[in-house]
C-alpha cells in the first residue's frame, strides 16, 4: 500500500509539474508581432468622391470581360471597351502614367518616380471575370452585369473579383494625380486580361519588366482580406498573404481493351481508374503546423481565448489537438497541407460500351515546403501496381516563395490594413492562385491583400451568385490604395 501511495503521489507531482509548465509557457508566450504602426509613416488620404467611385464600379461591371474556358469564346472587344473606359474615366491618372497595351490585352502602367535609385513598387488587379453559371441567372437579386447600386452595394460579376480592386486602385491614383502628387519611387500598375484563365497577361507583363531589368521593392495583388469573424479570434482580423500554394492538375488514365458491356473483363478501365483515385485520395498529405498558415495561427493567438493561446504556446503537447481543431473545416485544413481534389472524369460515351480508356483529373494545391515532384512521386507510389498512366495537365506550378514580414513593404501594407490599429494583422497563406505568382522573377516580396472587411461566409459569393461590393468596402479600398501609393512612393 505504501508503494501504491508513493506512485500516486509521484503521478500527482508529475501532473502538477506538467500543468505548471503549460501555464507558465502560456502566460509568457509572446506571439510574433505583425507591425508597430506607430513606427510607420502613413500619408493622409486625398479627397475621393465615393458616390462617383460607386458609379464608376457600376460602369466597369457592365463591361463583359468574361474569361471563358475556351478563349476563342471571349468577346475581346469588351477588353478594348474597358481600356477606352479607363482612359476616359481617369484622365489625370492616364496623363501621369505611361500606358502600354500588350498584344494579349494586358495593361502595364508606369508612373515614373523622381529618384531612379529607388526600386519600383508593383500594384496588380486583373481585368477579367468568371462567367455566370448557366441556369443561375434567375438566382441573382440584381442583373449580374447590370452594375446596379442597391442595398448599399454595387452588384454584379467582378464587383469584388477583381474590378473592385481595379477601380479602387485607379480612383486612388486619379485622386493623387489631381492633387499634384509626384512619386519619388516609380509605381507600376499591372492588369492582366486573363487571370481567371491562366494568367498569360501577367506572365507577359513580368517578362516585359524583367527584360527592362526591373527589380521591384514589392508587389501587391489580391488574395487575402480582413475577416469580421476570423476563426482563430472570433473577431475581426486582417490577413495578408505572404505566399500562395502551387497549382497542378494530374491526369490519371487507365487504358483498357474496351468492348461491349454485356461481357466485361475482370478488370475494366473504369474499375481500375476508381481504384487509382481511391488510392491517391486515401494517402492525404499530412497536416503540418509550419509555414504561413501556422504563422497566421500563431500571430492571431494573442487575440484568442486562453485555451487557444495555451495550445499555441504548448504545441509540443497540444500539437495534434491543434491540428484537428484547425482542420475541422476544409478551409482550415487547406492551410496546413497540400490538398487533393478529384474534379473531372471521362469514360464511355454510352452506358453499354466499355471505354478503351478512362481518365480522371485531380487538382492539387501544393503547400509551401513541397513541390510538384513530391506530388507526382506520391501519386506514383499510391498507384503502384495499377495499370494507370500519370501526367500533368498543362503546367504544374510550385508554391510561391514566402515573403518577408519585416520588410518596409510589409510594414506599410500591414499598417494600413490595421485600420488605424483597430484590426490585428497577420501573415497568411493564399490557397487559390493569383496573377502575382508570375512576378517572382522581378520581386522578392509579393503580398496578397484586398482591403475589404467582411464576414467569412460573404466570400462565398466570389465566383458565385449575388456577388456585390458594399459601398463601405469600396470606400475602404479607394482610401487604402491612395494612401498606399502616397506612403510607399512619396
């Protein structure tokens, strides 16, 4: 009995010591600081007519620069119409900047600074929008290409993605040019014509700038935003993307003999393909608490509950639990690993015919720290022994480099994103692809942030039904871009 008592006392002591260590580490844990806004010089906002800005966004939405899967279906005259509209609507900006229209209709504007020793900054916003899903037109509260101003918002496809950014950026530049602002640092505006369908415009713009020897101080594009109900804090927080995932689509093909379905062989092409898809998706990439996704969690933990801070401060103990918590939603899980998503299938054109080959398309979003080679190797290992062929559908793109959170560019963008210190700011990972990934050859630091504030579920309307930009957010954006240019280039 004495021995049992000693063991029990020892166990209690160990638990008490463990608890003390956990509490001490939690109380002394200091999340990484986003930025000390008191140390950043921010220029005041110029006067901007926000009612007129809303009218301008309304007009831009009505120009149908729709990127179709087959580019031959695009109405390219609409891009010409948009270019003419920009020039007519923003005369001061066009007088201040040099405009180049590339052969593929991408736009490159240059506002030359007075000090050539300063590296330029690059601001991006694309011209094109995604189509309306056929049959859903009736589900829109307002005409998807009507640009109606109603219910405190501008409605229509592209109002957020990404004509909202394009218009807000030009509103800011126009206001600065009218006020007589003269940049010391060169400002370059890049607007790709096909971000939604491959980004060849951004590639061409990057190649042009590289051919001229340009090396940007930093680049800013769309990607992340400020979220009213951030999952980590339950409160508003601004997240600036410092990296984006790689993008690759794998075609898995199962060749087969084909024939009549009334006499199928033991192994059919469709059956083999099904086994291959299952084998690949069953071997998910492990969740990892590192990289930009983990940086966001760690940075925002200061705004979270004691339990959240405790888990972050003691990952040696609570790491598995923390991973499970973050991965409870698909969006959370996507922050912590490479995702695997079968999206398309091809088999027989008729129900009673065995196909000579069956194929599946599997889309990967590759997390920083892994490569397209890693993904292909994992797929080959998973399908070992199955009669399938693996190849990439088009270009397979590696994750972007991770940008600095201590650069001058980060400090200015983060200070503005903080909304005067009212919002905590954190770095993050962008799961989708943006045009900015093509700017890697000319810039070490690329940031992805659209200065809007909205509830998490609001972002579901992007590429969906009832897309709209609130007038409050439009004003937030125009002011942000104007102050950004004046602060970083002035």
